[in-house]
C-alpha cells in the first residue's frame, strides 16, 4: 500500500522535475554560448598580441609556449627566423603541435643546408689555394676540384667570384704547362723525322733545337715537364749533334761514291767499335740515313706488296724492252734512295740477265742507261755491306738487352713476353740480314734461357699446384656425392637444400686451376651432382611460383568495401612471409613475384585509402549538414507549440537522413543537437505550462461563477441583472472544450435555465437538492483526497479511516488512476451544494494537487 502511495507521489513530482530540467538546459545553453564568445574574444586578443610582437622573437617564443590553440602557435612560428629561437621553439612544439614543429624543422634544415654549402665552398676555395701554392698543376686535380664545386647546389655568392678567379688562374697555368710539353714533344718529333743528313742544314737545326730546349728548361714552370721526356729530348739532340759532326767529317774524305764493299770486307774492329780506317767504308756509313744509327733493326721501307711481286714474276717470264728496263731501273734507284735493301735485291733480280757489256747492242741500251745500271748495282753492293754491319750491331745490342734482363724484377708473364719478343726479333734479323755467327747465337740463347729460368720455375710450381688442386677437386666431388645422397633421402628442408647448393658452388669455385683435360671431366661430374640436387628444388620452386601467383590473384580479388578485407590482406602477407622463408626462389623470380605482390597490396591499401578519404570527405560533409541543422534549431524563432513541434520533427527527420560524422566530433555534434532539441522542448513545456495554468484558472473561474450562481439561487437573491452579468462574465471566460470544461458548461447552462421563472416550489426543491448533494460531495472529496494523498479536514478524519481501505482497494483494481481522478473531479464540479468555506477549500486543494494534464484533458 505504501509503495503505491510513493508511486503516486513520484508521479506528482515528475512534472516539476521536467520543468526544472528544461530550465537547467536553457541555462546550460546560455552558459555554453557565453563561454564560446569569451573564448573567441581571447583568441582574437592573442592573435593581436602575436601580430604586435612580430619583430620580437623572445616575446613570440613566450606567446608560442603559452598559446592553447593551433592557429596562434602556427602564426607565432611563422615569424621566428633566428636559429637560436627556432631550436627553442622546436623543443616547445615538438609534442603539442606537429604543424608548427614541421615548419620550424624545415627552417632549421634550411639553415643547416646553408651552413653545409658554406663549409663545402670554403673547402673548394682552400683546395684551390693549395693548388696555386704548388709548382705543378695536374689535370686530374682540376677535375676533382670541379667535381666538388658541381656538387654544391647553391654556391655562396661571396665566395663564388673568388673561386672562379682562382679556377681561371689554375686553368691558365695548366694550359701553359701543356703548351710547354707540346714544344718539347715537337722538338723530339722534329729530331726523329730527320732521315737524310745530306738534305738539311744540321748546324742551323742544332742551334734552333738547342734554343727551344734551353727555353723549356729555363721556363718558370719547367718543373711540370716530365723528367723522362726532358732527358729523352736532351739525349736525342746530343745524338743528332754527334751524328752530324761525324757525317761532316766523313763527307770531307771523298767526294765520289766508293767502290762496292763486299760483305767479308767489314773488319772485326769496325763491327765491334763502329769505326774503320777504310775511307770507303767511312763514306758508306756517312751516306746511310740517320735511322740506321738510331734503329738498326727497323726496315728502311716496307717490303714489296703482293701486287708488285706478281708484276715482277710476270716480267721474268718475258723479254724486257728498253722501256720496261727504264721503269725497273727507276724503281731500283728509288728503293736504293730509301735504303730498302730487300726491295732493291728483288728488283735487281729482274735486271740480273742484262749485261751492259754483252747485250747492249741487242737491247739498244744507251750509255746513260748503262751508267745508271752500273751505279745502281754498285749502290746495292754498298747497301748490302751496310746491312750486314748493321745486323751485327743489332745482334750485339739484342744480346746485351737479354743479358740485362736478368737484373730486372719481372713477372713470369712479362718474362715470357719479353723473351718471345727477343727471339722473334732475332728470327727477323736472320731472315733479313742472313745467318749470325754461332758464338753470337750461343750467347743469345744462353742469355734467353737465363732470363726464362724464373718463369720456368714459376710455371713448374703452377703445374704442381694444378695437380694438388685436382686431388682436392676429386676429394670434394666424393664428399659432394655423399652429401647429395643423404639430402635426397630426407628431402624436407628446401632452404637447407638451396644453401647446400650455393655452398657447393662456392667451394667448387675455390678449388683453383687444374689441367684443361682434367678440368672438363671434373666440371661435368660436378654438374651432374649439382643437377641431381637442383632438379627437385626447381620442381618445388615451380610449385611455389604457382602458389605465389594464386596469392597475388587472391589479393587482387579482395573486396575493399568489406570490413574483413584488411584482415584477409594481413593473413595473405603472413602466408607470403612463411612461404618465402620455407621455399627460397631464384633471385629474379623472387624479386618479380614480390614486386607484383607488393604492387597488389599497395593497390588495395591505396583503394582503401581513397575509400577512407571519400568516407572522411562524406563524414565532413555530414558534419557540416548536422551543424547546419543545429544552427537552424538555434535560430528557430517561434512561440507556438505546433510550430516548434514541426521544427523539431523536421530536424529529427533531417538528422536521421544524414550519415555518420567524424568520430572525433560525433559526441560533440550529437550533444549539441540534443541540447537544441531540449531547449525547444523546454520552450514547448513552458508554453504548455502556461496554457495549462490558464486552463486551470479558467476552470477555477468557471467553477466560481457556477458556485456564485448556486449561492444566489439558494438565497433567492438572483435578479435578472445579476443573472445577465454572470452570463456575460461566463461568455467572456470562454472555457476550453475539455472534459471539466464541458462539465462546468453543462452545470452553468442547467443552473441558468433553472433560475429562469423559478417558483417557490422549485426554489424549495432546489434547496432540498443542495442539502442532499452535500453527503455525496463530501464523499467524493474524501475519495479524491485519499487518492491524491492529501490531508482531510479534522471533521472528516474518522470517515477517512473507514473510507481509505475501500478507496485503495478500488484503486488497485483499477489500472487507470488518472481517469478515475478525472471522473471524481468531474462529479464534484457537476454537483451543486450548499457552499461553505471548508468545502471550497477542500475542492481547491484537490484541484491544486492534480496534474495539469489531468485538468486540461
């Protein structure tokens, strides 16, 4: 019973709680709006402080540290440019504002880049100064300097002019060094090109070349000249000067051509010392070209071509005419002028059948032609004598060269190449100058063997090493065969198999050289063992490639709109890693498949990113739409309940149609929307309360009019004027068409109709009825007071105790207490009783205790 009473009390207080909630909501909305305005004012003031402190970086740093909104921190960071304050600002913003930290970090990076460029530029200038301090500048040094300068993206302007000036000075010095070397090279080339001493002015040439050489030596940059080139030029000039003096001395001995010298006429002393007391021999040597002194082994002209040899053979097979003899003689003289003994001997064979004494009449040779033929043959004899002497000198030099090689530290290959070249040169001299004495050959052969001895020992050690490597290779093959048999019997670890194959290949590469005939056999056996291991691995790799291809296809077929696609992609990536670890593929296949798989995964991630971006954009759009709805609710200006309900209904429909918003703003925007709805609902509740209060006041006024009419009728004091006044007052009241309003209207109409033409009998009957209604009225009041839980008068306390159990049992049987109270109140208002102050007060208490909705319903 008491629980029921507490429910009745709670229902009564619920309306008051709702009104209080509505009032609190309005107050909170007003407070939030004031806070936002205050915060915006503070923000504008902070921005003004930052703008006023643009030239004071210390103040900007303090404002940046104390600022609590991002725009202000970013604005302050934009006006900090000193490296010291940038570093301090970076420490402040690193954990609280990423955007400002990125701006500050970018400026610090720019500072560091400028400092690095300055350091590199200073290094370039310092290197240029060091090169200028050197006596010799090399081209590679300038190239290295240019490389360092090119690496600088932004060369400091204050150092660029100085560096370019020094670079031009270095280039000028290098060009001068090159020109000086070219002069010396030209001098050497001019000396080497001298062929015939009889056609040049040797004294003038020596003077000119000596001046050039002295100018090169006395040059300020003479230290840049290669020492070998300078020594070579000096030696060649000295050698030419000596040759020229000897040629002048010998040319004074005789002015005519000496008689031919036979090969055996050259004395041993001349062959050894290069000089002879015989004037004819001296004159022959003097007429020889300078190339014979410098390079005695080099042919003076090229040998006959194949075309000339064929032409000579044709001429041998027919009778020569005078014209043909003259043509051959011209070639004969040209070969002698060039010093080509071999060519001259071949041409002389064509003219060997011509005897100037016996066949002159038959051929019709002129005296001049005979003299030319005799002079040419004499010249050939002299040239052949010179060739033999030159060959002996060349062989001595070749033997001396071979003997000197023993004192040099040469590699085996260099020894082989050098000895081969010496023997080839000896053979060439044999074919050109004839056979050499046996003593010379024995000396040359002994010297070559002595030089070749270290190489022979080296090659013998290499042969022994190849045999040892062969033994190692065979032992390694035997071990590989055992390992391969064991691996193939338990084939389960593919990674180990791949590693074993690589180890075998590396070990085989380290075997070293073996004999070629054995190498092929060993390589074939190794390849056979290796292929026996490669075959199952390659088959498994093909299966793995197909599996990887399927995984790539699975990635490409993923639906990015499904939530599970992310988990599926991660599962595929894990599978890929497991399989890649278990079965290694060839590097090119692994790289190709991995690039495809990564591209497919990147494609999925990119699509998801684009989808997320589009979703984020849609969420941002939805947020703006919901913000617009909230703004529309905040700006709603309506004082009617119906209009406010329509606005709220329209806002709810629009709110449900808008999709999701960013999660960070979801609670805030939802709270804002509910706050606006609660604000409008509070306004509606307030309007309803006002309307209900007006309704109650009209009900109370109508009840008072009805009671006044009953009192006047009971006292028989109702006049027509009073009745008309009450009717006018009733009409002005305009009771609402609620249940209680209709009850009062019916009571008033009935009382007005009864008051018209009321007789004494009717009046007595009316008073009697008033007295009879008193008990029912009191009982109804008591019933209502019990239901509402309000106190009754002291007179009715005994009756309340009797009535209370009955009323509570009836309330328990009835589910709708609200309707029961409305019926009780309607019955009370319908009854006309003799009014007292107690009855009026009891009815007023009942009306005041009722819910407003129960009255206006």
